[in-house]
């Protein structure tokens, strides 16, 4: 079986696949305007990776980048390829690609009750199984409680907030607030 690769999008068809997957995989509240992502991509502040096996488009990942810190912004595998270990391989490839920088990601808090709580717990476990580590940082990000996970990093809340400030300017940092860190070991 061919290995998976991370490649920048090329050609109209690949961009269309990527855009449609983005629009159908994330709830509206979690989607940034795609035009904003493209502007950051063309300014070399965001990387967009097509996750492929040979010529098959399996999914994509997008990161927010600074010279020392990279945040995984989106990772999604097409439904027909889920459950085959592709997400794990993609995460390991991303962590390897950015091994020279600190690497973080946000996940919706698995501690918040609600209908998707078990799904959020599984998502956290997926990232932990891939080698991410708990940073013990909780944040209210535009009204959504998030937990930060990281690899090779020493990030505190202020540095995380400053990352948003530098990436999206002061208006974004105003919407990144500290949140209570639950004592639960869930």
C-alpha cells in the first residue's frame, strides 16, 4: 500500500475537493471564511495540505503558522476513508513536518456536557494516541470552551492568546479568554 503524502493543493479540481470537504465537514460556527484562509495561505501564514495516497484525495489539513509555533487549525478525512488509520498517519506526518517548531491544537472541551460529549472525548483520545500532550490550558475561544494539546512545546495561556493577536490582530485576542480548567481526569 502506498504511503500517504502531504502536498500543497494544486489544480482547480483539488481546490474544489478541498473546499467542498471543508464546507461539509465543519459546522458553520467552526468555519472561518474560506477567503480568510486563502489570504493567510497566500501570505505564507497558513499551510494547507492535501492528504493523499497516490492521486487519491483523502482529506486535508490547515495550520496557522508563526516562526516558532504552529497550530493545527483543521484536519479532516473524507468519510469514505475514515476508520482506516489515515488520520493517525496524517497527524504523525504533520508532527514530523513541524518537528522544528512547537505544535499545538485546540479541541472542544470533552468536559462540557452535551450530546457530542462522547465524540469530543474520542477526539481528544485520538490526538493523545497520536502523541499530542495535555497542556492543561482551557480557553473560551469566541464563546466555545476549548482545551489545548501540544507537542514539543511550553505554551501558557498568554502566549497562546498572543499567537491569536499576532495572527489575526487585536480583535481576535479579545475573544480568547481563560476558562476554568476542570479538576476531572476525564
